[in-house]
């Protein structure tokens, strides 16, 4: 149906139903752009008269959606009996103004079910000369003022897509619109930013976790060391506070606060440490009778390196910076949380004494973080069977592993030693999505396969998330990863 889409050529390492079970995903989700496009319906809505140039752009964009096979419906035909836009319809609005009565949020069924895209004439508010933080703040200001999920800025030279992730995607007017639609817009409209506890079930636990417990001291010291370096280089952007934003009225401020799960704002990037886990050795399927596998074990069948293995999936526990914290100036007693994945159930442990806090929330990347953790364990099990041992399995058992996410990118020539890259060709979904978690887990098989083909040791993987950023999962400390990235930027 859809041409020019990013291609995903995953091998059948693990059945997708098994992946969903591991991650606690209770429905089949679209993982390719083709499948995403099948569920997408879009409409265009003119709020006010606009220039001929902008009208030409809108018409071109609309026709391009039709040409790539997306269902485009007139605005009048997407309204229900209440006059609201029906769920699962994306609305492209243009001619927006300052009148609160003209806002599309007043006409949609749900901000989670109706992506709203504002189309504006003029330059993107994100000046290329500005700092990353200032660019981000300028984008978020537009998105929240008009209560839109994406903003498209159109000028004679190019058109720029700005997202809640802080992504700024510039496209030449000479480029095929269909390519941008398939590589960018379809994934973002069908797998958009949603708070993690809205997207999936999370078990919140209070007074179950003390980040100052001496057993966490080495990890806490590493968090502090990495944070000090981040303070100087601005790699991770700070918290954009809702209180600093301008709204058209109190109702729309309440809408934005509700959409953000009543957080004080949006923060970007995270640091995490997977706690040690002794992953059981993978079992070669042909070597034993399946009836000897205990029925109470969480077993997944993995096809890898020409063989089929049974791998036991243990429970995973990870310490992470909390959503909204200043990653460059951490208060360990309040800014570190613990999260777990146990038989597909997610647990979120707040630091002791914060049971009444309204702003200690799970990261938007919670499921992706846990996917990296469980993926590391599965890789360790396979390595123990295939290699006997390697650095990942040794260090994961004794110390755990680090995970660092920032809104920047590496190429194959910039990878840390004995780390392997994946994800460059994945659809550019937003953070918090279930797709992002599935890509995180499946990509590790690609990374390990590349390691085996290269005949080297395995220290970790670099997961590229197009238009979002990068996750580095590593046996190296967080401070070592940040120091490495800092050196690259000099």
C-alpha cells in the first residue's frame, strides 16, 4: 500500500506474540509503516483564510497522503453526532489564530485518540543558532499554546516538522512529500507520545525503595559523576515547566496538564542502571525433551545463529533518574526511582517518603528502558550457551549494566569499543510508544549477531531512534559513556 517507507528487515528471532508477553503488551501493535498506515485516517480543517502559498502546500500534502494510500476524509464526514472528530482520526489544521473558540481541542474526542497537527506559514521558531534548550522551549511553547501534537512550519524553501520529542525535521520543497509522509508523519501520527501509565498498566509501590541504601552506593556515585559532566556540556536538556508556558485560557491549561499526566512539565533524556541479574544459560532446544521444562518458568523460544533455544526470562530491576528531574543536578533521595519487569508486569517504586508526591512519575521511556534490561538478560543467556562467557554476561551478573539516553546521534564510525548499532531504519515513532520498546528488544538480536559475525567481544549496543535520539546500553559506567560522548563533541 505505502511506497518509499523505511524498510524493516527483522529476522524471526522471536515470535512477536512472545515479545508482547515478555513486555506485558496485551494487543498486536503495528510495527511497520505499512501496518501503521492501514489504521490511519486524516482530515484537513481550515480555521481561517490563508495565503495562496500555504493553501498550495496544504493541497499538495493532502494529495500526497492520498497517493501513498492513506484514507483522507473531508472534515464534515469525520464528525460524530456531537460534532466531535471521531477517534483515530488525525486532523491537520491551518489558519489557526488566538481565539480560544477556534482551537481544534474543542472539537476532538480525545487528545490521545485524535492527533492534531498545526500548519503555520513562516519560519520554525527554533533558531538554528539557539541552544538546544532554547530550541526545545520555543517548540513546546507553540505546541502547548495551540494544543497541537505536531507543528509544521512552511516557507518558500522548506517545511519543518516539530514534535513534542523536541525533534526538528526540515524537508526541502523539492523532496517527495510521500517520502516524508511515510518516513515521518505516519509513524508519528499512529504511535504518538502518551504518558506511560495511560499506555500500559503500572503497579505503583510506596516506601519499598531506599535509594540511599548502601548496596546502591556504587551506582549512586556513578549517577553523580555522570551528572556533574552533563552540567557542563548541555547534552541533556532541562525540564520545560508547564508553569512557564502561555495558554489561551484556563481550560486549555487544564487540558495540557491532563494530557501530560499532571506532571510539572516535560524533561528529556535519562540515565539508568540495570541491577545485576544472573541470567540462566539458554538451552539448545534439540538437546532436551520439552516436557522437562518447568511449567512455572517464563520461557521464550529464540531462533538465533542457526539454532533454536529456550531462554528463561528472569525478573528485571532498574534504577533510573525520575521523569522531570534535573539530570545534571541530582538529589539522590528524590530523583532516583526503581522499576521492575516481572512476568510482563511493570512495577514502579517511589523513593521512601514520597508517597504523597504528585510529580514523581514514570519516564515516558519506561517500557523501552525495561525492554533494554530484559533484552540484556536474554543476550546474556544466549552468550553463555554460544560463547561460554563474554564481557556482557560477566559484568551483567556481577555489576549490572548502564543505559543512557539523549537526543543526539552516533554513526557507525563513532561507536564505543565493541558496541554494535541498530535501529537506524526503524519507523520514527515517538518515545513512550510500545513500538519503541519492541524495537529496543528486537534490535539487540541484530547487534549480537553483528558481534558474532565480527568475532569480537560484546560490550553493549547503540539503539538509534530516528527523530528521537539514542540509547546506549553498556557494561561501561554512565560516567564513562558521558565522558566518551563529551570527547566526541570536542
